[in-house]
C-alpha cells in the first residue's frame, strides 16, 4: 500500500513538472517594437506582436525575431567615377527600419546585407550622373536620390529606408591640389574686389565730405553777409532815427524865445569861425554895412556858409 501511494505521488509530480514545462513553452513574451515569426511544422503560421502570446508546445516554434526599430548601418567605403571621369572614394551611413517582418524574413535571406549592397550600387550609379563640383554642392540632393532609388528596390523586402548620409567624399590627391589652388585664387579675387570696393567707397565718402564742407562754408558766408547787411541797415535806421529825434528836439527848442537866442548865438559863433577860415584862405567876401549887429552877423554867417558849401 505504501509502495502504491509512493508511486502515485511520483506520477503526480512528473505530471506537474510536465505541465509547467508545457505551459512555459506555450507562453511567449514579445518585447516592445519587436515581432516573432511563428512556424508550425516548418511552415509560417503567424506573427506575434508585443505583449503576451501563446503557441502550441513542440508544434510551433519562433522562426525569426525581427526588430521594428530604426537601424543604422555603416556603408563601407567604395570607389565611384563621376560624370567628368573623376575617381572618388565615398562612404556613408544608411538609416532604415523593418515595416513587414514577414517580407524581411521570407523575401530576402539577409535584409541588412541586401540593403547595404543596394545602397552601395545606388550610390555609384547616382555619382556617375553628377560632375565632381556638383557632388560637393548638391550632397543633400544626392542623398535624396539614393534614398528614393533604394526604397523602390527594397519594397518587396518589407524595408523602408528613412535617409542616407554621405560621410566623406575623397577625390584624388591631384584633384585636391587643383581644388585648393582654385579656392586660393577665388579668395584672392574676392579680397581684391573687397579692397577695390573699399577704396571706391572711401573716395566717395571723401568727395561727399568735401562737397558738404564747401556747401557749409558757402552757407556760412551767405549768413554772415546777410547778418552784416541787416546790422548796417539797423545802424542806418538807428542813426536816422537819432537825427530825426535831434531835429525834433531842436525844432521844439527853437519855438521858444530862449531857443531863438541860442540859435542866433550859435550862428554868430559859426559866422566868426567862417570869417577866420576865409581870412586863412585869402578869399574876398563882400560884407554889408552894420556888421556889428547880431542880425547882420547872422545874415553874414549864413551867406558865408552857403559860399563855402558851393566852393567845397
């Protein structure tokens, strides 16, 4: 009885172990951005995506594990000949990802190798359509053409090429020397052009400065003449106004008795001075009688002054 019980326990234990093994074999945890391709008896059965998946133990198996992430593959250096028969050494980097795991597994044997070789041949073909100078100037266009050509050929493989970047383009040493000489000549040319432009601008600036100086000097002289004329005019007006004021005051004073006496005294004094001047010049002047009278003196003085004015 004990032997039978021990046998039954052993059988249950073996069944439990078998069940655990079968359960473990049937459960598959697929990581994110990956895909498992399942084959049943050697034939494609299904594609398991990220998460918890079940398969039939001992019947189904994981035939391929494909990454759905973007991948970067280094394209080895290779030689290519441009349109103008210049040999170049070119390398690059290819970025792609798997869109269809089924096609990437059953459509091509090694999709990484296939897409790398396709990138090399496409790059040689595109470089053969361009001249040497264009390969440096239109590198972005060259990358775009390579990506477009690879995507057309890699469609049946379930591969999408996202971009292609050329790392280095190395021409022959003789071509490098010629390009350096050309660049040096171009830099010298640009330097000479800039220098001549600077000289021309400096000459223009000097001429404009001289012109502005002359204009400013002319305007200053003009303003000086205007101010001088205005000053002289104001001086004349001031003198005329002073004389008019003096005459007005003399006229007002002459209207009085004291003013008449002052005028007669002034005229008499001028008459005496006029006689003295006549005596010095030995001029003959006829004087009427009564020269001692004040009125006569005034009349004589007036006559003498008029004759001297005519003589002068």
